[in-house]
C-alpha cells in the first residue's frame, strides 16, 4: 500500500510538472520537451543586463548545449548548457522588478528547474563594505512599496521616512511629509495569502553558500588598475530592491540605520518573490559596484569588478551544488 501511494505521488508530480510547460500547440513545445527530457534538472542562472553577462562569457565556464544551445520565449533568450558539468539555463531578465519576476516565472513554468541562482551588481549602504565585495543577503525587502502620507497626518507605528528630518541646512516641516513602508502580498501553493516585508532566500542554499566565504575575488582589472584592498564575500546581510537607482547618501543611511540593509538593487526581491511563490530554492550574490555618497572607484572603471566577482561566487556555488555531497 505504501509503495502504491508513493508511486501515485510521483506520477502526479510528473503530470503537474508537465502541465505547466508550453501548451501542445506551441511551435516550440517539442523543443522544450527535448530540453527537459534530455537534460536537467537545471539550475536557473538569472542576471539582469548585458554587463553582468560579460564575465560569464569571458570565463569560458559555460558550455552551450550542442543540440539546443538556446531558445527564445517571451522575448527572452534562455541559454542551455553546463557550468563545471552542472546543467544550467541562464537568462537575462532585463532591469527592474517586473522584468525580473516575469522572466523567473517563465523560466520556472517552462523548464525543469531545481533552483535559482541570481547574481549581479548592487549599490551599497553599508560603509563597512567596498567596491568589489560580494554580498550574500539572507533576505530582501521591496523598499519602493510604501504609502505616501498626507501632510499633517497622524503618526503611525510602521517604519517611516520623514522628509523633514533631512531638510538642509536644518530639519523642520516639509510638505512632502513622509512615506510609510508597506509589506507585499505573497501567494504560495497550499497556503493562504500572506503579507510579508522580508523575503527570505532558501535557508539551506544560504547555509551551503557560506562554504564560499573564503573564495578569492579579483582585485585588479590589469597591472595598474586595482582596488585599494582585497575584496571579500560578506554574509549576514539584508538587501533592498526598488525601481530606483540609489545614489542619495541620506536615503542610504536611512535604509542601513532603520532596516539594517546593506545592498540596494532593482531585481533581487522580485527574483526571490517568484521563487518562493513556486516553491523553488533561491540564493543571491550581489557585487558592490558603488557605495552611496562614498567611494568614487566607479569613475576609474573598477566597478566592473562587481560583476566579475559576483559571477565568480555564483559559478562556485553552481559547482558546489554539482558535488555529490550537496544533496537537496
């Protein structure tokens, strides 16, 4: 009886997985079936824009599938191949949250994906970190999800940013009043909708990633262009995502002091959100390309080390997953 039950569960799981792939009338249906049946399960390697793809291509680590090196769906190019012998599908999402969420949902519904590895560059609000460092946050918040309160409205108990507190040269009243940060709705199978502020990466994958703390990162672009100190991989962080490029020092300080946020980008929370909704593990690696109000190394072209180092750690993680001892 137990064996029959387990067999039934396996069959149902296969049918459910097949049902979310391309419809039978889609012109690429057979190609997708071939990709899923003759490879995988795959690691979904997710990045936002071409500058983050450059270190992947330059590394020579990605070996395209000889029969189906890529497939184009919904305007995105899903690249099929291997990194260090591990089956991967990598895709550029495009910038900002909507693009990231749409791409990850397409990836998960079309292909046999066992987990998402997201890497790229980020701004930094934590002055203990520097350009070239790679942050591995354990959770992300949508910091552009907020209510804009009326001038003179009553105080609330939620986290708030009061514009008047940052008036220059002195604090006081400000007709912009303040904004109140809000949670975001999360829908997952088998659970009631919930509103959460912090979107956690997968705990098991995060703990596995801590084995990469001593990965040697790249300090120099060439013999003369080098960071002032060796970059490092940093854990124990929180990250923020908003459809805003953050270069304002006051806001950076607010995020760090009020929420303990260290990295700021435009996609990560959306990638984690989509992964959670689909019940798929996800981990994020973000290289620091600039520190708000701080280092000017970006002007020297050294910010490109952020993409190089974030890919380096992501590739090491993919390799780590491929080892037999990395069970899930």
